[in-house]
C-alpha cells in the first residue's frame, strides 16, 4: 500500500500542522528550560531540529570524578563530544527497549545508562535484579553515581547525586534529564514533592505524567534509574555511542578488566592543561593511567601502568 504523506496522516487524525509545530515548540522549550533552570546552559547547548532536541556537551562534568570506586574497569574519563537526540513528539510504545549504551542524558550533558555493566539486558532480565552486573553494588561507581566506560567517557548508571547538588533548581524536584524517547527523568519523588509509593513505577522505572504523558524516576533500590525505554524510538539502533579511543598509529587499546577483589585509594586528578591522572593501589603495588592533550586536536598522549597489562608501562597517542 502506498504510504500517505505526513500532511494526510495529520488530517486523517484531526491534527493540524500548526498543532504539531506547537507541540514540538513546547517540548523543545521544556528541554531547553530544564538545562537553563539547572544552570548548565554555559556548558550544554540545546538545539531543536528535525523533530529532535539535541543536547550537546563534552560529557565531562564539573564535579568530583571517580572517587570511591573500588571495582575499577581501568578506564579513565576523557572529554568526548556528544549530542543526545531527544524526540520532540514522544509516543508510548508496547515493548520496552533496551541497549548496552546510553538510554538518555542528564541536564548537564552526561549520558545516562541503565544500572548494569554486563551488556544489553534481555526482556527477561528487566524483571529480575542483575546483582552480578549491578555497577553500584559491585563498587564500579564513584560517589556521584558515574564512572568511565569502554569509550573512556564519563556517564551515570544511578542517580547523579553530585550533579543534582549543583543544580540551581535542585530544591524544586526538577527534571534531571531526558530519555531518548522524549520523556523526562525526575529524581526519587514526584514533581509535586510527594513520595512515590511502592508499585507506582513500572519495569522501566517510570509512570504516567499529566504534563508529558509519561516520566521516568530515579530510586533508592534497583533499578535505580531508567533501565529501558517505554516510548517509541525510530532508528533505535542508530542512537549515539561514544567509541573507544583509537591509537593514532591505528588500532586501539584492549578494554580494561576489573582486578579481582577490587583496588584501594583510587584518585582521579584533573589538570588545567586538559589532562588527567587516575592512580590506585592493588595488592600492595601502585598503578596509574595518565594523559595530556597532544598537539593534535582530539588526541592525547597516554602513559599507563595497569593491572590489566601486568604492571608494564605503556605509552602512546590516542584519539577520539
């Protein structure tokens, strides 16, 4: 059957082009306002085009990073340009969507993942706590609810507590982020400040909303944050990912492996020149990952001595 153009579909359902444009504009304004009201509009940009609000940042928040991690994956946070597309006409679907990458983005531009680190969850996994892959319970997250992933990009897996403490409107139960399906993410309470009752949240950690139709929440118990998307997302498999750093000479480094039993005294330092250094100890020996910007845009000179590579010192230039 020949597909009807959008203008005829809108007429069929009694929806005018003006109404659609207005709905887009209202949703765009809500996304922009959530970033501005939180006070992050100096480091995060929001532009609306082609039915999406693009929330763009370098994924590198201005708060403590990596402190408190014991189950390190031996990855380090490095700035990464990232534009998160938020649908401006969200529609609830019938099947929860999962992926082994971000499901949304916080208002400070940092990606938001589900709580696990074991790859994409199946539909059966959603109904059961994945304790073995729980990033919080296994010590993989810092005191702010995030860590660096395979792409050496910083992202959240649970409630972004340090970001919320920085928000100008933190006392108003504000929107703290947006899921890729276009629905907002709130904290542990309802927008009016009332507590969420047991059983109110569905399998994706969301519930109906009078303003947006649906909303997600963080929670003190697993799944802690958005663990799947309840909205429809065209081109779901084309949502953005942060690729791992690549060696300037070609190829890339192997993924880090969490040292058994965990590490001690992990500290991450940020330097004014745009570099960073993560140091920690394991079974009485000291290890580190250090990087500084090289002379090439988007590239960094690394020096590492990790448990993953047997304590051997390696150096090289790696690029986004």
